[in-house]
C-alpha cells in the first residue's frame, strides 16, 4: 500500500512540474510581441481564385462584377431563407 502511495505522490509531483513548465511557456509566449498574419495567408482560400481587372486573365470579368454577383447571391439566399421560414410558420 505504501508503494502505491509513493507512486501516486511521484506521479502527482511530475504532473505539477509539467504544468508549471507549460505555464512558464505560455507566459513567455504571451510576453512576446505578436506578429500580424501576413496578408497572403490571412484570407487564403485555394479553391477560389478571385477575378482581376486584367482582360488577359479573366476575359471581360472584373473584380467589381464578381463582388456584385456575390452580394446578389447573398441577398437571394437571405430572401429564400426568409420565405422558407415564413412557409414553415404558416404550416404550423
């Protein structure tokens, strides 16, 4: 029984030491100046290639046309969801 208690004490002591090391590490990390994320990684989505104003790249597409198209799509989705919600309320 005494051996079990000694092992439990040693295990607890090791856990406290590990926890203290982690606390020290996190405190040191918090003291370091934070670097802002680089602009090319912040909004990087490899599945989507935004259009540019260059006609050789996208033909006649432009970034403003793409933005307008996305806003219209968002509006359409919101309208459809609102209609569906009203239909669900009417059925109840």
